[in-house]
C-alpha cells in the first residue's frame, strides 16, 4: 500500500528505492522515539500538482527538529524542491507526503551529532474515511506540555495517539477524543477538534495541542466567510448533544462526527457549519481558490 518495488524515496540527499533502504539498528530515534516528522498533502490542481502550505509544514518540521536537538542541513526551499522531485519521480499528484528526520547511531540519552532525513510519499485516502464518525472520550490524556513539547510533531508523542485510537476501536468507536491534563477537550489522536453550538464554532486554544495547519486554515476560512469562531477551553459535557462537530488535519482534511460517547449531534451533517467548511476546504486545496494561502 505504501510502496512497491519501484517506489523511490529521498534519503540523505540520494534517491534510493524504498525497498533497498537500510538503517542501522543503533539509531537513537528507533529506541527512544526522538524523531520528528510532518504530514503534508499535495493536490492535482488546475495549475498542476501543488503542495498545500508547504512552507508552513517545513517550518514546523524544522521547529520540531530544533526543539528535539536534531540537526537539519536543509532549508525550507530545498525541502520543498526535493518534495516536488519526489512526487515527479513517483508519478504522484494527489499524495500524502511524509518527511522524517531522525537521530543517528547513539545509544545514550543525549543529542546525537548525526541525523538522517527521509522524504517519502504515497496515495492516501482521507485518513478517517468519509462516513460520519462515532467518537469516544478517551481514557488517555494528551501529553502534559511540561513533559514534552506538545506543539511539535515528534514520533514518540504518537504512542499516546496509538493507545487512544486502539482503545476507541476496541470499544466499537471510530476514533478517540483526548482531554488535556485539566480534563478540557484537547484534540484527536491525529487531528484537531471543533464543535458548533447556536451558529458559533468552538475550538480549544493553542497550548496543549498540536497547532494544526488545517486548524489554522479553518480559522482563516471562517474569517473569510464571516463564521463566528471562538477559541476557549471546554469540557466534553459541553460538546455532547451540541449541534455538530468535526476533526481537522492534513490527512483527515475535514471529517464530520456523528456522536460523542453515543450522544448524537443535533444537526444533520449537511446542515452544519462543518459541512460548509468541508467543501470550502477542498475547493481551497484542490481547485483554483487559493485565497491568501501560500502554494509554492
Ligand atoms: N493534532 C495531532 C495530534 C496531529 O497528529 C495532527 C496531524 N498532523 C493534527 C492535530 C492536525 O495537524 P495538521 O492540520 O497540521 O495536519
């Protein structure tokens, strides 16, 4: 699904076949989870293949690497150029792009001098599918910002996401909604969260979540469309039985939610603000409606 015998990836400045890529068993990141990554999408637009908000994604990647003391020898511009070459070499238009930067051989717990970079891409459907989701409040909390840099995309943080998604699936739900250390709603395992009540959209402020690039796009779209949006802390009780809700993320795009803890949202999805934003988002990323966004 992710690669075949012909798939080419970028590895430390070289183009190599994915199937031939060799990594030392002693890389620090594999043992301790200190690698950083991004999830980016490209779309086949009327102007050709375009990476959506490439600059924002690579900026976040370099920020994550800096916070984790991982060296990166490439600029945002170089990374963007290599990514376009990657798409071309693999004949990809609508694609999901995964840059990964990891520390080198080092079994200690101090930063490594050596680092490695992989850029790979594949065709990926909407991550959470297209049907409305039944979501449960997770028994797992998002990591406490005093225990790690929650605003970065570090591989180790996704242990928490895997546990939450697995718990939800085992209990018959489609996805989890995690709270922060104060029991306020934070985000999904791989997406930010919004809900609608009486014509107003709510999402939690930055601080205990990954600052999603899709979240920022949704806020920008709300401003353009005159939709009132409020960033505040809230408990799951406020969400349950409200008008509608959705997740946002590069992989998930905008994914509507049917229920939280088996309590359905009041509005039909098609009548919700989320539904309007879902179609505007796709028009923004995949058609010629770029507004003020950067499409490199
Ligand atoms: N929160 C988490 C924990 C995520 O993994 C993601 C996906 N990167 C998001 C939110 C959404 O971020 P973005 O919109 O930048 O993809």
